């Protein structure tokens, strides 16, 4: 907090504060004793996954408003590039101002990972983690992270859907290669949603 304050004071003293795009974020949370755990790890806990992400002084975003869109550090690159006038696609990264303004660009899920030990998908209702090589997974509601659901048959369709998202993101991470004859309308729509 102190160092952020020093930076803001300097910008104010130089007359640059109101004209400077400011992004404040963290790369991950820290459990800080939550659930008797410290630091970080391949877990679904909000204390680790829900990070601060503040965008200030962006001309295309309203001041003082909280946005609940699914976004993350992955979107910083596209946001900064778009702010500087570069509108070219930047992988899975999306301009946060465009996400706010254009409902068609909003995500169904956000993806993250903890090295190769955990692949995590979050949507508006659930958090899901798949642990490669062990075949294990966990599913919880965002609001009830201590109540695992993956073993309950009525949640098998949710587990399957989340596993499909993990597979899609793993393919996108290595670079999707689809030949023209395979690009059916369903595949086009799915790629468009993800990209």
C-alpha cells in the first residue's frame, strides 16, 4: 500500500495522475492461514484465485464501478495494447474495456493453472480443478468452497462440461490446428466463444 501511494503521489506531483492508465493486480492470492493453510498451491479456494484487479483512468470504463465479468491477469496484455491503439488479437487475452462494453465478448469460463499440477476452470457458479496424471478432480460452488460436489451423480454433467473446458484450453495453449474441412459451424461457434 505504501509503495502504491508513493507512485500515485509522484504522478500527482508531475501532473500525470489523471492521464495515466493504472492497473493494480496480483498474480495469485495467498491463503494466509485460511483453512489452516499458508502461501499458495493447486487449490480452488477464493483466497488464492480471487485476486485484486483494478483498472483506473481508462477512458472507456466508468469510474468507481465494480464489474463482475470473468477476467484475470491474462487480459492485461490485450487491455494495454488496445489502450495504446493496437487492436490485433492477442491470444486468449481480451481487452477489459471491450469485455465491459460488448456482452458478446464476455466469457462463460476463465481458465488458470498451477504449473502442470492443476488445471482450473471457473464459471459464474462453480470452480473446478483437474489434477493431471492422477485423474482426480474437485468441483465446488463458488459460494460453498468447502462442500465438494464431484462425487455426487447429479453433478456429473457439470464435471464433464468443466473437463471439456480444460481440454479446449489445453488445445488452445499449444495452438489450435484445424483444417478447413473440419471447421463445422459448431466448431466455429465454440472457437469464437473461447477466442
